[in-house]
């Protein structure tokens, strides 16, 4: 009986962890894409200012 309870709890925790891991991955992916895009914009504005 205790063993079944342990497996049920493990299954529930796994099911509850999936959305958290998914959202964490999506947030990390979006933050990385924003970080990669920001230096390009800064370099473009720096080069136009330096050209004047």
C-alpha cells in the first residue's frame, strides 16, 4: 500500500513539473533571443553615430 502511494505521488509530481519546465524553457529561449538581438541594434547605432 505504501509503495503504491509513493508511485502515485511521484507520478503526480512529474505531471505537475512538466508545465513548469516548459515555461522555464520558453522564458529562457525568449530572453536569449532578446539578448542576441540587442547587441546587433547597439552595433548598428554605434556605427551610424561613428560615421557622422
